[in-house]
């Protein structure tokens, strides 16, 4: 049945919620068996058909850290977090541009400025806008993760050269109140719609392993299809001591790979990039993310946790026969 779904997708069709049961993702077994290999093979065929053998790399800078008013349960920067992290205001342009230059040298095509908090001040938005043209001169496509901006603020950034706005919905609408209570799922949708209306590309995904069900993951994937996003960052929880989710265990690697494959089947033409929590969750299975359907990767460090040296990722990407 998986092969039949693959044929439908390759021919330009889409699967519907009723078809998801055929993917065998609900099987609680964490071992590798024929059904799992069929799932990954199908996801790999779909990725290669629509995305070829190209892997899109991005990198981020944590440009403003700590002091957030929001209570996101997974985040070390949230208002309820007791995690020991750095707190600092918006970094100066030289520091941000140095990070951008490093990203470009490491093969990244996109560079994202990330600020903690509900949203930056008007002054900080203006400072970020002034940096964007300089990022473009490095050959990078500038992205930003800046919270709940309004349409006028987003247009200012678009006019300054911002290519893509990143704003995650985190999970399904049903599960979202378990993630955050200081803003709503609809607040996020409103921000995403505003970003689309000013002509920005949209990067929108979420985080997995926070207690959500498979149904939440499925609902989230179809919601992203309805929204019409361009890129989906898939993050896996890294439990951080001092946060409400700090005592959770990471997902099993096979379950994490199933998540990637699920999203490739539901959103066959969209960029699917694996981001935060990749190494902590996948460990020795890290190289399987492309076989499971991913075509993008966040390289370098994350916001408050350490990634790994980009050259290691670049080496295994090339060894697998992909082009960056």
C-alpha cells in the first residue's frame, strides 16, 4: 500500500488523513523491519523525485538571549525556566556578521537571526533591518526568527532584504496549550499570515518528543499543508534541566525518523530540514535523515545547546552522494 501512495504522490497527487494508517507509523516497535524499510524507501523516492540529491544547509545566530516573557515549556529562555543560560541584549552588527561569514564559509545557503522574547523592540527591529543587506552581500539568503511581529514590522524587514520568516506552530492546535499559555496557536497563525501577505517565504514547523501523540503530529502536518509553508524545520526535544520538560527522555531514533518520513509523505514538495535536537536524538542514526525524506539541515550550534562541527555534517552528506 505504501508503494501505491508513493505512485499517487509522484504523479502529483496528495495523501489524505485516511491514508496515513497505511504508513505503519503507529507501530510501537522501535526495531527495523520490512514495513519500516518500506516507509523509508517510499519517503526517499518522494524526496529524490521532488528535491533531487541536493541538501539545503542553514545556520542561525542566537542574537538576543534570555529574558523572555513567554512560558514555552521546552525553552531554556522562557519565563518559567530555571536553566542556567546566558542573558544578553541584541548583539552588535559586527558579531552577527561574523557568524554569517562563518555560516557562508561552512556551506550554508541561509542564515537566520534569532531573538528570544515575545518580539524585539522597534529599535532592535531597525538594527536587524540594517544588517540584512550586508548578509545578502555574503551570498546568503537572510532569515529571521523574531516572534509575534505585526504586518508593518514584517514589511519593514522584507523591504530591507529579509527573504524568509521563521515562526513555528510547535504542534497541533489541540496540543498547543500544553506547550505555551502566554500566547495562542491562533496568535502564531496570525503572524504567519501577515508574513505571507507581505511576500515573505515561510519557514514553519515544530518540536517533537514533548508529549504529543501521533495524531497531533499528523494534524500538525496537514495544518502546515493548509497554511502553505515553504520550509518545515523538524526539531526534537533536547531535555534541558530547569525547564518543565527537562525530565523527559528523548525520542527513540526510529520514532524520530518516522516523524520525518510522515512529513515527507504529507508535504512531498516542501523543504524538510532537521534542526534542533538532531544529534541528541538520532545519535548513530543521524545519516538516515535523508533516507527518511529530509532535504535540509541546520548546521552548527542551536540556541542554547551545542550542535556539532559543520565539517562533520558536510563530510557525511558528500559521502552519501548528495550535493550541498
